[in-house]
C-alpha cells in the first residue's frame, strides 16, 4: 500500500491509502469518501497533467508520500 496526499489549496487536505495498481477513477472514489464530495466533480493533477480515470497510479509513477493537486469541475 502507498499513501498519497491530496490538497485543493482551499483548506481541504487528505491522506489516502491505496494500491499502486488502483485506477485513478477508483482513487477518486476513495478521496471523495474522505472529503465528502462527488467523485465525478474531482480533477486530479500534477504539474498541469490531468490524470485520466482508466490509467493506474503506477503508470503515472505516483509513489508513497507524493502530493497531488485536487481541483473541482
């Protein structure tokens, strides 16, 4: 398991445990459950690269302890 930190820079910050083989879409559901919002409204980015729902976290080379930017649609 790895732990990723998600921050929207508006005061919401969450640390989420997941598997590197999880899809980004599944990870969004875990984040949404922790911060209390709809997973379809969440956009995850890193350095202006928007993560697609059907690709795994390992494919984006996300490792334990990394920070991900959280935006809302």
